[in-house]
């Protein structure tokens, strides 16, 4: 099972990233836990400079932008291969 974390305070961009991730997980019928991380000290553990951030299985894959659904699909597929 994949662990996906969306890092951000809850701004519109952070919410959009979460929506994209949840849609891709649903469309691909993946077993994944999507976690919204909003606490600043917890976000800083990932050493990102800007939000939103996206972490898949504890690996930071995107920061400071909204990834496309195609990018998220690729990242999740790659994470499944290495899991």
C-alpha cells in the first residue's frame, strides 16, 4: 500500500493537489492512504521551501506547484514498482 502525503497549510493550491491525488488513486483503483499534513513543524521535516508539497512513500516528488494528473500517475506507478 502506498502512503501519500500532501504538505500544505490548506490553501487553494494544496487542496487542488489533494483532489488530483485522490482522483488518480480512485481512477487507478490503487491501495493508498492519502494524508493531509498541515502542521508547519511536520512539513518542515521534509525540507521543502514552498508548498504545496507531495510525498509518496516518504520521498518528496513535487514542491511549490500543482502537478498534472499524468505526473501523479507516473509517480505512483514508479512508487509501486519500487515498493
